[in-house]
């Protein structure tokens, strides 16, 4: 789970393939995800995720309120805007691998941890132990490769 600057808590509901939002006063809502397993981009419940399975699906939020999710089984990184619009920013469609480059070309090997910095960079740890970054333009680079 993660918390934004306004005190909202975001949780990967892995069994339901949804991202839930808990407001500072305790209201719980579905922030994104239809509950159907998939990899569909879209607004709110029109989007689909594959958050369950054997791996991890980590979540983080940046200073602008964008929520980022890594999906182990979809091999991707998803961005959810503060308005709830979901897009795949890197990897995707189960495209397993280890390729740097533009987000639409890049691939991951079981991404399982994620965080973001104040400059808009997103950091992802994948199953190889590599640390990868996605810069604000969407370019994926490997910054640490232990293998």
C-alpha cells in the first residue's frame, strides 16, 4: 500500500484485480480496475489489471498524485492519474524479458517493487534483482544489474 500527500491510502486488491482508495475519513472506493483479469488501459473501472498470482504487485505514488503499479504477471508498469485514468507506461502484455528503451519497447522480468522520486522518475526492481528506471519521457534504463 502507499499514501499520497492528501492522506489517501491506495491498496492493490490482488484477489479482485482492483486498486482501492481509502480517503482520510475512511471512505473506501475502487480507484481503478474492473475486477476482470487483463491489461486494458482506461478510466477507473474501465481498466483491467492482473494483480494476483505467484508474484508481487507493488504500488507507489509520486508527488503529483500519480499512482504506479507493477504487475508481475503482465510484466509491466502501469500509471494511474489522480483522476483514475490508467495507462501502461512500460512493458506489457506479458512480454517477458530484459530490454531497455522506450516504454512501448521495454520489457521486464517479473517486476515486483516500485517507487518514485520527486523529479518524476520511477524505479522498478525486477525478478533478476536489477534496478530499472523510467524517466518522465518514458525511457526505461537499467541502473543496477547484479547479474
